[in-house]
């Protein structure tokens, strides 16, 4: 008799609550913008549901039902397709330039950001790729390392690192050309954690971190506005009506929320005071309306996703499942931490969405697909 698929209700409940919170906050934040541009108060809300949450739930269900072996087999094709989509943003007819950067593809009825698909494709591809190096490391340790010189061992390990380095270099190059530093940082962080979780040599992780820091240095060096953004982060008064304006208004919004918040829909800062209130800065409005209690609850929810990923990692003996669990759960939690840290002044402001909350169909679609895959791997434990 076929074993019934078990659903991880922890993950399912947490994501369900996050989606509900996102819809409630977005409904209030987007109402005025919708009214001004389209003559009704629900355009952006319905757009998020129809072109983000709806397709995301469908993709998540498919990812949950498909065999994990299928994802393992097509991982390379997914990665190639993701890179192909990343190149399409530079095609004049298809690519959309916004804020001086080419990051979106014009679909006619909307836009799509390929880097969001690349995140999930990379995690699947990397999880499949890590299986062989993990086996090879065990083989080397058990049989071939005895009697080998240090030079030979390092050479073997370096050859194992080379393919990963080439793939990562391609991703870094594409994101550099798109001036997408925030997404690059998320990629690099996920890559380091997944690689480290595979029990690879410690110096590999050190080498990857060094390369990551060098890539970030290049992005800052060749984009002077990022240096200015860093200086304003350290002292917002350097440009109070320019780059420092958004951070100061965000601090006002968060501070206004106090312990219990002003109440859902009662935000004052959403009325044009904070740029990108529906997208990257929505946490500030959330904090203003739900206060310290609400934001603490939000942090706990993201932490639970990471906790479940860690439980799956510890309980499963299948390497592919372990790496997928680490990659997906860390991606969601790290991106949330990144956004919240930027909004609270811990890190410089970056254009990165808050998972399941921020407006934007591309990111929420891929996040829900990833959660479906996480539920899939959880059911196998």
C-alpha cells in the first residue's frame, strides 16, 4: 500500500499567516495609489493575488506533488533556462530599464524579474551538484587520503571547488551587469551556507567568502552612489532630503508604531512620505500599524521556517533533501533578515523585498514555489 504523503503543517501554517498579513497590510498601503492611478482602491491588491499569489500557489502545489528525483534530473536545465532569462533583460524589445538597471522582462500583461527564478533554480541545481562532491569527499577521506601528500590533497579539493566557482562566477557577472547588489548578497550568502553544509573543506568556504567580499567591493567601487549610500547609512544627516530622507521617514514610521501599533490601515507614513511603501519599505508600514508586538511575531514566523529547515536537515539521510532544506529555508529567512535589518537601520537600505509580504508578483511566486518544494522534502523525512 502506498504511503500517504505527510504535510508539514508548521511550514504550511506559517506561510499561510504570512500571506494573510501581507494581504492585510498591502490592502491598506495600496489603496491610495490604486485610487490615484486606476480609479479604484483594489487594483494593486488584486494584481498581487492574481499574478503573484495565485500562480505561486499553483507552482507550489506542483512542486509539492512532483517526485524529487524529477527536480534532480532537470536541475541543470533549470539553471540554463534561468541564465537564458537573465540574458533576455538585455534584449531591447523585452528588457525593461527602471532606475538605470535592466532587471525585468516585459510580458505584455505584466513584468517578470528573472533573478527571482534564478534563486530557486540555483538552489535546486546546487543541491543536485553537491551530492557528487559530498560522495567524493567521503571516498577521498576513506580511501585515497591515506599516504597522500598535502599538496595532492589540496589539488584534489581545488578541482572539486572549480565547477562551483565557474557557476557562481557566471551568476555574479550577470548580477553585476544588472547592478543588483542586494540580490547578489542573497545569492552569495545562500551559496556559502549550502556549500558549508556539505561538509566541504573549511578553506573552500573561506575562499568563497573572500571571492564574495571582492565581488561586493567591485560593485561599490564602480558605483559611486553606493559609497554615498553607505556614508548616509552611517550618518543620515549628510543628505537629509536625499538619500537620508527614506531612512529618516522609515525610522519615524517604526517609532510611531510603539508597542502595539496604530492599528491595521491606520498608518500615516503611507501617504507619500516613504518611497516604495508597497514593495521594499512595506515593513516600515507594518511596524507602524502593528507595533513591536506585531514585528516580533513576524520575526518569529520567519525564524520558524529556518527552524523547520534545520529539522529537515538533521532528520534526513538523503543529501539532496538536506541541501534543498538548507538552501530554501536559509534563503527565505536571510532575505527577511536583510530587509528588516535595512528598514531598522542595522544595514544600508537595499532594494530587496520582504518575503510573502512585499508587493511584487515575481518574488512571491517563486517563494511559494520554493515553499511547495520545501513541503515536498519535509514529507520525505
